[in-house]
C-alpha cells in the first residue's frame, strides 16, 4: 500500500533507550491521501484533561481505535475504542511489518494549528506495561518533536517530524525520557499523528 522506501532508518544518539526515525516511511502521494481520509472520516473528540487539579480543554483533538475493546486512560480521561476501520488496519499492518511488533490500539491526535500541542509526558500508563514500544506516524504539517532525559539534563534532542515519517520509541524510551510537541510560534496547518501501542 505504502511504497516503502529502502533508505536506512536514523537511530537517534540517545543513551538508555532506542529512538528510530524513518523520515520517508510512506510516499508523499500516499501520505496526502491518508491525511485527507483520516481528517474527514475519524470521529474526533475534544476532551477535558486535569492538570494540577484543574480541568482544561485538551489542546488537540483525539480518537482511540482498537479491536479488543480495552479502554485507555490518561490525565483522568478514559477513552473507549472504536473498532479498527480498513484504513487503520492497513497502516497498522505496514508498521507491524516494518518494526516487527504487534499493536492492539492506536491513539490518534489532530493538531489543528500552531496553538495545539502536547506537553512533556511519557507514554507510561500501567495498561501499556513497564517498557512499551510506541510507533508514531506523522501526517500533514511538520512539527517539532522534543525529547529530554529524566535524570541527565544535558541529554535532549529536537527533530522535525515530517509528512509520512515514522518514529519508533522503545527499550527504555518511556522509562528514561519524556517527549512533547510544543506550540509553534509561526502559523501551522493541521497535523495528524497516529501512535500505535499494545494494551496489555
């Protein structure tokens, strides 16, 4: 489906974890089609999250898909999954073939403009297990992705997640690091991010 490129992945030089970046995981033509399909067909929802005891509107839209019926919770939000549709199943299978992992669930994020963001966090909810593998596909507008080590403040990195790229985080990435998509200072068009994970 995706016209995968043969180029070598980029292994980020970060200790205590593996971050593997595939800048051209899918072709621009396929990425364009997937972006428009998901933008129009996904039932996006706008939840409130609790930060330091205060409820605020989450600065992005989200949707959860999974075929096992297992919910997913973070920041006092409990999301119930929609069953995978054919588009998401194709994406899931292509990513699984590339990274040699099995995923049960995908959390989709829609960043509508430069004001939408995702603050510092780790994907370390208990239902994901101690050391989960997260595979993150980016479609649409490029955004900066920032990574920082939990203990060593000198260890940090920023990369630009481009249209059609895949970032795989594993082997300590959610134990030793936090990551974020910060707000942007310049206008940004919409971006869709699909984060595949396995709920135990």
